[in-house]
């Protein structure tokens, strides 16, 4: 019925509503964080109707739940540092933010072990500059000389410097964060729907620029949500769409037509986000580093962290640009461990020569091929689609703060707490990358 | 009740909000006191305001409030004395409250026994006392888990650590062993080596007091005054509870 949700014939219960104010495409931690913050910032009860559309309720391939769950402030860009600090602040008081009546308090299982970045001679000066930036913005990081490293971590075999986070760094359980956001957002009245976005209905308006070029700006009117295992779909009339689809953001963008113009026009720039597979191996080593082992990241790219109390560790490495694994499935390549991970790991920590691989999994990074940093903001050619994607491996740790930033962008018209204008899409149009030098 | 009546739910929320506001007020930053009197007096006043007690480095007596809540303001006369020992047991301190105490770099002993708001984030902030803290008592704090105990690795001068009755830690004996490895010079008290283990007696059978914890079985509740009756198809062990 026009104006209300009521209809005399109730055909299917799990279809999304006919119209929603804001549709969030993607039900990962970013999508639910945005939905929570949108509801938190509305000034009138039921002021915005938010719908979160998630394709896979089992989250079998979602980057959120397959992540190693670390959070750090050791970045080189000040926006990333500020996002991490704000997110950690949120997580510190998470029970005040996300508590729901009659439910259990949230336990993130946060391990406060800190990140330890090892620097070789060649990159030490870059990391020192980053260290100064981090200290300036309030991150509690300390610099350890080789002698201090040997004294603090006798199991470590290194000659370089180390940068160790003393506070607010560590790792936590991504699933509990996702569930906490979801539970709270749903208790605040966010609609959610298990379906797949298959198309958009847009209106186009033309504008002429000063050079006489004709710009076609699209505005999304309806978003088609298809039900699982069925051909049934519901066109949801919406005012604003937020693309938080993670690895599938590129596909969503293609559906609207971003990237389908000629190479030299603005229309030719597609959303440069694609899935990249990363492996995580669970290993067991009874003589390995004990409770004090931080999340160690070697300059060769190999990392490891302790998991639980039984001598288990999680380890992995980022492959070279030219050797990216196949992204069609989530199968694990154990040869990669033998060739690329174990040699560096056992060189760095001699106790790991005698480890045993007990398990492994693979997950996708929503990798921004342009500069490996987030893309947050409006797309210049689509007047009502906000992007919140391309986090390239640090979406989970920034999710509370990014959700707040996107909600401010939508409801307040601009960033209020953290200024993320550096992450706008226009840097891709102007081909000016902002590179983050501390990518894992 | 609060599932059926919205009013009850509102009262519940209010009372929770008021409690959290009280904790926030108790842990406020004493910025004005610090500016006017200096960090040492501000820290001392803060400890007394919370209901704890402290001892200055150059004095041997503890300063604390009496049973009626009154304390003497003699500490105002010694603005340069730093605090050496602090006892904040059973107070409302949380990680924000530490802002007032981090200035005391000579802190040697800290006790937060039984504080309901001391959690892992509080422990993570204790690294500032890495050069001075020798005794720490975090027993009976319900919110501390292993994730916070790993943050104690920064306290290299720690010699005594008390971790008894930590409800959030599921295997206290294992955690004690790992803590002793992490801090080799520290004496860890409070978690016995056989706590949390399933006990067997000499015959290899489970000991009586662990029987109930480790086995699960169906429950049969029968009314008082009658005999429990089970259909012939039910076999195996049951826990019989007599309804009052």
C-alpha cells in the first residue's frame, strides 16, 4: 500500500520492504557498523529506515570472519592511525555502545599483546618516520634496539630494530564484533534481508562541464534484491545506497555502469577493488614463544601470532604481486607454506623449525589495486551511492570508526570526527595514489 | 518481567545508565586539581576520593579515610612526595581512572583486589609502571581474562603477582605456569597447580566432587512425597530432583 508497509496479501515473509531510506549492500562488519551508526545518529525515532542486504547468511566466504583479527596503530597514514585509535576506543567501551537488554555482555576476547614490526637496515628510516607520525597522533609505540630485542624476546633471531605497540594493539574475535553490531543494529530497528543484489534502476541526468563535455550523472531509484534459490526479486525503492560489499564491491559497481565508458572519460574509471586470496596456517609448536609473544611482522612479509594457550600459532605471508593465487575458490595451497612461509619463519624464530601444521584456511582481502587504501565517499558519477570498501586487509580493525564516518557523511553531509577526505574516490580519477607503507 | 512490561524495561535501563554514570564520575580526570596542586597531590586526593589508601615514598604510614569517610588533608603539605604503595581494593576504579595515577613513576605496589570494573584494558595501561611496579594484586576481579594478563609482560620489575579467584580465566593452573614463564623473576600466587584439572583417584575413577562437573545426564524431576517412576525404555543414569 502506498505510504505504509501493509498489504492485504502477504506473499512472502522474507522479502525486503518495498521502500527503504538507506540500503547497505553487504552484511559484513563494515555494513553492520554503518547500519548501527546510522541508527545511532538519527535524531528522530525511526528517522531513517535502513536495510542491510547480505548474500550469504552463513558468511562462508566473507572477509570479516576469515580474518586473523588483529588491530594496530602502526600505519604510515595519519587517517589510518586515527581510525585505529577511534576503533580501539569504541572497543574499550563496547558494552556501553552495543549492549542489548537481556542479552549477554559482549566478550571480544581481546589479547593485548601488541604488534612487533621488525625492520631491516634498508627500511629502518621509513619506519622511523612512520614511528614519529604514530607517536604524534597518540599511538603508544616504542622503538627497540637490537640489544633490547634480544633481551626481551630471547626466542627471536634478528639484527634489526623493532617497533612494538605497548597499548591498544593486539587481536580479537571478529565474529563477536560482527554479531555485536548486528544484534544491536537489529534491536534498533534495522531491517535485514538475505538476498543478492542483481541490478539497479537508475535515472540519468546530464550536465555540461566547462570544456563542453557532457557528464551523465546517474541516480539510483530502485535496487533489485533477488531471493536465494529463487527467481523472485524485490525492487526496493531507496534514497541512498552504501556499497559495503567487500570483495564483491567491484561487481556491484559494474552493475550500475561504473567503468563502462571509454578509457579517457570519467566513466571509464572502474572501482579498483578485487578479491585477493590470502592463506592463514595454524601451526603447533610446543617450544615456541610463550604468552608474551606479540603479533610479529617480519620485513619479509611473514607474520605470526599466538592462538590460545596450547602452543598454537597462526601464521601467513603476503604473496608477491605477480604470484597472486587463484581467487575462484577458497582452497589452501600448502606448497606456499613450505616455500614462502616456513623458511622465513624458522629463520626469524629458530624454535619454529620443529613446528607442525595442524590446519589452514583461506580468506579474501577486498584489495584496492590502486593504492591499497580504503575508498570512502560518494562516487562522482552516481549521486547517491556511497562507497566504503577497498580496505585491503584492515577493514575489520577500522570498522567501528569507518561506520561512524560514513554515517556522518550520509546524515551530516561531511566528516565530523575524523577527516577521511583523503580516501575519496577522486584520487583515483586524478591518478594520485596515497600509499600506505605498512601493509601486511 | 522486563520482557512483558515496557515500564520495567525502562527502569532497568535507567538504573544501568545511572550506575555507569556513577562509575564515570568516580573515574573522572582531576585536571583542575592537577593544575592547582600538582600531580602528586591530585593522585593522592584521587585515591582517597575513590575510597582507597596510599603511602608516600618518604613516609611509613598509610593515609586512608576512617570508617565515616573522613580523611585528613595533611598530604596537601607535601606536594613533592610521590606515592609508593596504593591500595584500591573494592573501589570503582577503571581504565579511565588510571589517568590520575600514571604520573606516579615511583609506584611500587598496587592492589586492585575485588574491583568490579578492572578489566583487561586497565591491565594494558599498567605498562607505564614498567620500571617501578614490584607487587600487583588483581585477585577477585571478575572482568580480567588471559588477554589482559598478557599485558603484564611489560612489568619487568614485578616480583609478586596475585591472581587468585579470577572468574574470567578458565584454566588458572595453566595460566599460572605461562605467567611464570613470561615473568621469570616474579612469584605468582593464587592459582594452584591442580586447579581446574579433572581429578582421578587411585582406581582411575573420577573423584566424587568432580563427577557432577564433568558428566552430563538427563534430569528427572518428581513431585515430593512420591517415588520416581521411569518408563521401561529409559535406561542409563538420571539425576533425580525432588520438587519441593
